[in-house]
């Protein structure tokens, strides 16, 4: 466990949100029909994306549904960084096909889009109405989330991130009602994930664990989850990137990303995510890689807030810290993050990341992104307060 307690939370009431049921392990996706029926779902809308279709994963799931003689409709137009338009379109199909439940299949994008449908199916209105914390009033339809990455942990969280296309801003929706009823993490579905996506989603999971661990809302329960997640990411991510058919590594990363999800779902996050959301909303850049690039820079800024915790992060990521000062140990956490990021092939800056995806990341956009990042709910639990100048300086350093 951690070397210090967040004493400010001792004696206070804390909350802990997870799905009612979670299945992890080879072949557990075969239980989708039975689990959906158990929560009174008869005809789901399957929300997914073209990557899942092209990889043949959707057919694996529809074959399972067909074998159970379960009716369903398919929305497969979710895009990375799903938008308000995606949600509206998917909900229109949900109504047209008279669906009564939701199955999301994919990574964070598919899950977030499906959660958006859940808000509208259960509560009406527009997805923009739910930006913020716990804005819904009524339950979701029966909801099973089937995960294919490791990952965002969106299959088990109360977070839903949707891009508002008019403002070019990612809306952070945090609502306990959007926690899936059933989460399914089948490593078989992750075997074909390419190395670059494996790396990006793995670094996303690391960011979740690190930010939750140093969050001002951390508790002993979230600490336990975050520590184990970091240990497993250090042990398995390089292996999963090197060989996607490594079953032990894939299953290890299933557990790692889920544990990281348990941590941040309850301790929240920090300024890495607050800033990364703006890069996704402004440039439509992949969330995991944005997090990976920003993580060491934000950690360097936050390090003085809890040097002992950062020293523990260094240990969990494989660094030797015996016989050195707390300050030296805390610096090793940033070293370890940079080494892991380089080992798995993350681009070395935001400009390089933009070029990879045909986008131009411009210093001139930093003031707008800074202003939006400062409004993002994820920044509320960052362990060190950030001025506009500090946020802008980190963006600039990460270029």
C-alpha cells in the first residue's frame, strides 16, 4: 500500500462506483445474451465502430446473439472522440428499431456513444443537458458493455466524454447512472489489437492510475486499485505491444486497465485529462496518446505536492529507490513514465503526434485550449492548483 494516507479524507464519507457484475477472462463474451436477459434486456442496440466491424469482432458478437435467438439493431458509425451528432443519430436508430437495451462493443468511443444513447433513452433531452456531475434523474435502459481495448475502462466507469461539435470541446459527463450494469472484458477480443493501439490504450490506463493515485480525492480503496494497476502495466504492457497474441499479457492488461478504472472512477483524475480533452476536441487527436505525451509534464509540475507518492509510483514502475532521498525517488517516476512511453512507441511530442494523424498542432491555439482545460471537471482533483500560465506552459513544453 501507499506510504502515506490522504488524512483529509479519513473520517469522511466516501463513495465507490463499479458495475453490478463484471466478467473477466477468456471466452466470457459468450455470456452476453444471458447477462442481458438477466437485467431484462430483450432487443439491444449494439453500439460500435467501423474498426470493430473491419476486425471481425462485431461478427463474433452477433454470432453469439444469433445463437441465442436474440434480436438486435446495430449502430456502427461511432467515430474516435464521439460527437453529439453520433449520439443523436444512434438514439434515433434506438427509437426506430424499438430497442429496449444497449450493448456497447469497443473501446472508449463506442462505450461513450452508447452511454449517450442511454442518457437520452432514460431521460430525454439532448446529450448537452448532462454535461457536469449527476445531471440525470432517471435510470438507464439495461446496459452491457463489452470491452475490446485495455484501455479506457469505459466499460465500467460513470464517465461519458462526448465532443460538442459546435464548441469544439469535449463535454465531461460524470454520472453514476451511466455505470454499465454488466462489464465484460474478454482478452480474446483484444488479440487482434495492433501494437500502436495497444500502446496508446495502455498508456491511457497508466494515466488513469497515476492521476487517481495523486488525486485529492484518493482513498485507501482507490490507492489499492491504482497501485496494482501500475504494477501490472509495468509487467504486461511492453509484452502486449511486442506480441498481441500473448494471452497472459492481454489478460494482465485487462485486469490492469479495469483496476485503473476502479481507481479513477472513484478518485477522479487531474489536469492530464483536463488538458488532453482539449486536444481531442480541438484537433480530434487520439485520447490515449494525448494523455501519454502530457503525463510526464503534468507529473513534473505536480511532483512537489506529494513526493512520497511519486516515489512509490517510481517503485511500481520498476525503478530502484532504496537509499535515495524522497525528492530523487519522485523524479524517478517521471523517468520511468518516459522510458515506458518510449519503449511502446508513443510520439515524442504533440507536434509529432499531430503529424502522425495529419493534424497541425499550433502554439497559437494554446490560449483557447488553456481556457477550456481550466473549465474541465477533471482538473478539480489535481493535487496542485494550476494557473492559466502553468497550463499554457505545460502545453508548450509538450509540443
